[in-house]
C-alpha cells in the first residue's frame, strides 16, 4: 500500500498541533508526558517539532488527556483556528 503524500496544508496543521502540544507541556518532562500518553518520548518529540505532522487520532486524544488539554483546542489549532493565539493573548 502506497501512502499518499501529505499536502502542504496538512504539514502546516501538524506543525501547529506540535507547537500547541509543546506549549501545553510547559516544561514538564517529555518522558513523563509520553509515558502518560502511552507513546515513546521520541514520538512526542517528533510531533512537537513537526516531523510527525499527522499523528493518529488516538495519539492526539492520549496526549490531550496527559496534558489536560481540551481536545477541542487541538481540533481548532489543526483547522487553523485561534486556540493557540487565544492562549498567548490570555497568558
């Protein structure tokens, strides 16, 4: 089975999601968050830096749970909405 390459917009969406997760982690050890989410620290790192721009839905849900991040925030960021901007403005 050949995987269809991601579009530039899908890649940008993954980068936005990675930035949101990195911000939500807020300095907490990546190993602890990865363990709580049931993924490897390497997978978390790849998501945060945008090298894994299309993580599975289950991975995103697990990360949101581990971070105490509402899944809706991840959805809005993925779609290009303002959840990330809103967080910066209120901080």
